[in-house]
C-alpha cells in the first residue's frame, strides 16, 4: 500500500497545520494524522487555497539574517506598533513575513500566517493544538531564535508595558490609585487609609474627638485647640483631607510626626510647643489590639513618656490641667472653657477623664519589666516557665551609666565603651534564640532612649527581629523606617 493510500485510509483527524505542523510531541503525532513528505505541498494548497505559499526552495535559498538584524527588525516592529497601536493588519502581516526562519526547523516559516487564518475563521471548538499554541515564547530573545512566535501578540504585550511586565504596570496603577484616590466613583475611606499607611487601627474616641473639634471650629478642626497651643496632627491629617492627593513611599507615612525618642509603639496625634517638642500619642502594646493608654513626651529634651489617660479626651484634660498650673495668664483664659466642654462631651460618651483609669491600672499588672522611658514593657510572658523575657546581662543602673558615657564620649573613647556594651548585645541575641523575645524589645528601647545615632542600626536590628518574632510586624517596619531616617526637631510632617 502506497503512502498516499495509508494517509487516506487513516481514520485519525487530519492535523490542521498539515505540512507546517511544528508539534514534535508523541501524543500529538498519535492523535492527528499528517501527510507524507511527498504530499506536503499538495495537502497545504488544498487546505489553504486562498493563501500564497512560500516555497521551501525560496526559504532555504534566502540568506539567513544575523541575530543583530533580527533584533533590529524586532525593535522597529515594536516601535511602529507602539506609535500606531490601531494600525492595519497588513502592517502586522508584513512584520510577520520578515521574521527570520528558525535555524532548527525551516518548516515553521509560515506558522504566523497559518495561525492568523485560524483566528479569522474561528470555526470549531478549542483543541489540544490551541492549548499548546498559547504557550509560544513571548520574550524578544525567544523571537530572534524562533520565527514561529506570533509577533503581533508579543508587540501588543510590550506596548502595554514597555518598561516591565504587565503585572508590574498594574501594581503601579493600583499603588497610584491608593495614594491619590483618583477614582471619584470610589469614596475615600479614612479608616482603611489610616490602617494601610500607619499600620494600626485608631479607637472610637479618636474619631469622636475629631467630631468634637469640628463642632468647635467647623472650618479648620485641626486648629480647634490652637488657643491652648495644641494642633491635631498625624492620622488627624487624613481626616482633614490632607492626604487625598499625596503619593509617598510607604516608609514616609511611618515617619509622619514621629519624634526623635518615639518608640514604634507610639503614634502621635497632638502636637504642642515646638520649643520642647511636646506631643501626645496613642501607645500600643500590640498593633493588633486597641491602645490602652496615651502618653506625652518632650521630643527635644528626653525620651521619658508620661501617662495621660486611656482616651484622647482624658489626655487633653490632663494637658489642660497641667497648663492651669503653669502660671501663664494668657493661656489660663482659655483653659477653663475647654475643660468644661471636654468633660461634658466625655461624660456623654461614657469616657473617663482620669489620667489613672482602670484600663491603665490593668495594663500595669501586665508589665514584665521597667524601662528607661517609664512606660513599662508588656510582652507575652509565661510566669511558670519564665519564657518570654529575661533580664539583660547588665543591670538598669549600670547600663544607664554606660550609655550616658557612650553618648558623651569622644571618638577615641567610644571604642572602649562599645566593647563594654558588646556582652549585653550578645546576651540579648542569645535570649532571642531561646524564645525570650521581650529581652530584645527592652534593649532596643533602652538604646533608643539615649539618642546615640551610631547605634541606630543596632536599634533597628533588635526592635525589628524581636517584634517579628512576637508577631508584631507593624512595629518592626515602623522601627526600621524610623531608624533609617531618624530626625531631631519638630519639622516632622511629610506633607
């Protein structure tokens, strides 16, 4: 029986590509029948009567283009497609016909034309050939090696994302949309924005205080307390609409109104006298739990934190109470009025105005170690197994003396004091390895308290590693962002 008879009597489905079939897999060859070599030209003409077929002789006799020429043709094709994305198919066909023949298989020369006919006809259901066809290489390097790639599809993808992948371009658009809120159909959600930028949730009293300030000064709530030298800052800037058109790197938001001695657990919400760097903020023991206390600090003086209350109304009441005793007659004129309004509002909201509420007392019972900043360390600790925290290798008094000396030391003396500090650092690292994660947090706080800039990287390391081991990723990111660009003074807004 001749090859022609064998082919005609073969019950399998004829391959749609005929002589131009580029599939080499055994599974494909077994599933579809292919014409004998002597019948290739005849079979192809019967299946493609309307197309001009390039002769094998012409393909073989045409000089092969060099890789450099291939790359040049590809770049020109991409430029034309990017300049005129709505160009005619004739131009695309021209580019496809100019594609170099594959050095491995000259029968792949007209595959682009065959596939174009399939798209135009679009008859029949998707077969295994269609699925395999979609896996064609897409990079420019692959195109110069194999002319069977559909240049039209590749060019369109590269025009969509000329400087990177399409996925990167989409991520960039989403990031821009998040920062600028350009989509007017999507309402701006302050709570979601605060969570995504500052990495913590604000309690209800924060938003209630904003409404209170809007009643005091509807046109400018941020300066409703200006007469008593307080300004609403930090996440209040989000409620004031100051961030709607802002596009900044994520780390910048974590440094917004973050003062020199602030630990990552502190989020500033009120700013006072710039001469001392006075500010008030929520103090979080965990980024996943509501804050139990607000504290104040003089950012240009030291790192001591003062407890002000368990809600912002109580914190401002404590501030005004201190202001009444300051002896400044001009400020005293406004204090009494604000105090009355604050206490009345807090009473309606069932909020405490005491600086030593039950919440703060309960937090005090959870403290596992005293700290230089006076706030106390709260970390998970198993008292029976004593797992979660251990004391530093040096007592608090000795460590305070050593760090004070290091802070004031000349360049020649610093190496000596750093050598004395090294055992403390080593011991803390061992504690982290043995699951006493609170030890690393305490050491990071104590170093941060002294304001030794040469230790900023060490502070970031201990606070970053310890908080991650505690499952407090937000605090780790805040500490690293702060220590990477730690600033003194009061010019700390990113707006």
